[in-house]
């Protein structure tokens, strides 16, 4: 089945630790995205990548880092510099950046204790 | 960047009712997307609109691309309990490299 997978579904970390969230897609999409969602809020763009080995900051990139070494994979690292990392993180992909519909993964809920 | 305003922010539905919600922008959009998010899940694309005035259905859902290109509407007919969730509108922000911008969502709840 084609789709986007995120793992794990739930993640707990101690304050001050870096943590990496996984996102994989087998849709052969060029573009991938990371969003953050806080309770009762909409989606805010963290980082996006329109092509392998290239990525751009979104609206709230501070305290996060990404890599795009493979077309299928776009991992997000939440660093200790992120002041309020507890949130629901959503990965998405689209055929090409911008005008195409984005398809979302199931999300990872990160809780920092 | 452009902002999308959704209304209402929340609504209660009773089974069998028709409900509607809308999304407005101060700038024109060339594409409107409607997503539904169930609790603890990722948003799922419901309907995509590409042309001003376009009316598109997906089962009991109907969405329209406003003629001014600054708004869009989503209607749910004969609502059922599984319609509960958050509905987001989205569109590419031409002032920000066509990155997708999302509205704040309309939360649909069941009337007690």
C-alpha cells in the first residue's frame, strides 16, 4: 500500500535530550513537509524539502533540524534548543512543492517530561 | 503570508442535519483544499478545488470554490456521528512561494 508512515506514534523524552522523528513515504513524491500542531490549533510549518539534499525553513524552524538524504525519507530532529517541544508532529508529502495536494502521515505525539 | 479564516470555529451537529462552514482570505487563491482530521490522526484530504465557481462533491460532502477566489465553502449533508472531527481549509500562499497555508479549523462536535 502506498502511503506515509511516521514512527513512533507516541514518544516520551526527558528535557534536554534531542529526539528524531521518522517519516517515510513510498508515493514517489518529490516534496516533503513537517508541521507542528498544538492542542486546538491549526498546523504550523517547521521545515520542507522540495528535492533530495535540499530543504528550507518554514515558519517555526528554530530548535529543529532536518535532513533529506533519500527521496523517501525526511527525519525531523527536535533539539534541546526547542523551548516547548511537546506537541503533535505531522509529516506530509506532495508530488511537487506548492500547488499539489499534500498527503499526511498519522502523526507522532511527542511529550517532553 | 496570507491567512485563512475559518468559521465557525466550532459547531454542534445532530444526526441527520445539514451543516456548512466556510473559509475566507484577504487575497485570492488558485486552489482550495479541504481536509478532515480525526482526533490523534493526520488530516485526510476530502476535496480539492481548482477553478473559481467550481462545485465538487465527495459523497455527502460538497465544496465550492468562491467566485471571488477569496473564499470556499464546505457542506455536509445528513450528518452522522463519524463526521465529528476538525475540518481544515488550505491553499497555496502565492506570497510565500506557494507553501500551503492552513486555516485554524472548524471543530465539529455531536450535540449532547
